């Protein structure tokens, strides 16, 4: 079976159209309709002949995933559970932001990293998503909520463990012949398994790297983030310094604050020490509780104190406003609920 259109780079769409007996320019036009304008209904593409539209609708469906669940919140966040034809499901979230909407997409069904505090990791990895399935999340969210300003690859799964498909999907969004979306408005999050940072750096698009750290020392990180037990924090940060910061690309350190686990003043100091002098920004994320897991969000005062200790060490810090808590926004929660109910 040949790959679906959404799995192909936009530059290959003209060739696929020629193979269907259409003109190459119609393939380029279709890529523009789909990836730039977000249209997924062939019938709306008025510059294609009626016969070609009928054939494309039968042979090249653009939407294959069903929206199985929708949860919205009063803050405007919307979380979708998408069900793919093989039964696998993944989550995609749209959130309001100060400069426009942010969409957050998944790269895997389940997650091989198995972070002990995360709903996505509880059942491990079911399978990788294809480039087309990753792109389809963006198209569906755009249809539900309109244009977006930022794209973050921080949903279910870890991009570093599915780089081929993730980078292909992002390339289709960025390409001038595709979505034309600015790479500078994309953030790719990963725990950085061996080789991942080098690949993202070599890929060369100016996306922001978000490094999931979550602990100030190896012992605790290996407990919380078992998928990178063979990696030392120091070595991971040095790699990020060399591949990103040295090339003028500040990276973000993601740190989920867990009450009584990684939020003590001495741990803030240890993290400050670890990050001292590095060209990074720290993003503190107060934990969104997951049913069945014995982790809790620190009190507001403890969150503030942790952030303040880092700022006193001259680090740039954001304490993230939590969006979507009311819609099961902790990654993997919606899918997990569906798995539990099914
Ligand atoms: S926090 Fe991210 S990397 Fe860790 S298990 Fe969840 S989805 Fe995977």
C-alpha cells in the first residue's frame, strides 16, 4: 500500500497527482489548500475538476481519524481524543495564549519513557504515529478552533523516540510549498535519548528545543524518567549547550514541580547550580494530578519559592500558568480515561 498523501513531503504531491493522471500543478495547489489553508474536504478545492475531486475523495482521504472525545474548559482550552482507523488513539490540545492559540500535538500512542508521574507513560508505548497522523492532529485542531500562533510537540509520547515521523510532519508544516509556518514558532520537547539532540540540531530548522529534565540530579531523574536511565543529566545538558546554545539557540529546561519530590529549596539550589552559566530558560510546570498516581501539585507558595531561588541565581524562569486542568490536560489523561472506560 502506498503512503497516504499526508505522509509525503509537499514537494512530492505533484508527482503523486501525476500518478493519478492529474497535472503536477494540481498537486502543488492541493498541498497549498491542505497544508496552508487547512482544508481537508476535497470537494471544497474549487480549482480541481469534479472528476478529480471524486477520485481523490475515494482514494486519498485526508481525514482518517475520528474525534472520539472532546473536552473543553472555560479558559478556552480544548482537548481532543483522536481515534485512528487501527483503533489506536492520541490526544491533541488547543490552548489560548497571549499572542494567539497554541496547539499541542502527540507523536506516539502511549510513551516508551514511562515517567512515573505521567498518564501517557503508564501503559508504555503502543506504537509510533506516522508523519500523516501527526499532521492530521494539526489539521483537526485548526478546523475545530481556527488558526494558531504556536505549535508545541509536547503531547503524548516523546519526539526524540519518533524523530523520523515528527521531523517529516514539521517539515511539511514549515515548507514554503506546504504550510509555510514559521519554524521559530515551534517547540519540540524531548527527554533527549542518545542521538536525538544531534539529529534535531543537524536537521537545522530554528525550532526551540525543550529539554524535559524534572530533577536536579541523576538519581531522582532516573527514578522519575526511567526511559533515559542510561543518560547522565550533565552529559545531556552539555550536548544541548554545544548543539543549540553555542549556535545562538537558547533552549528551555522543562521541570514539572511535584510536591515533596522535587520541589524542596535544596533541590532548587541544586538545579540552579546545574544550570548556572548555561544559555537556557527554565519552564516550571506545576503538576496536574493524574487519577491513580500518588503525586501532587505543590502549594502556590512553594512554587513561587522554587522559582525565586532560580531567579536569585540569575536564571530566566517562567512559572507556567496551568491551562486546561479542568479538561484532563495532563498529557495522556483523556486517552487513559477512554482506555479505562472501554
Ligand atoms: S511526561 Fe512526556 S516523556 Fe514522560 S511519559 Fe509522559 S509523554 Fe512520555
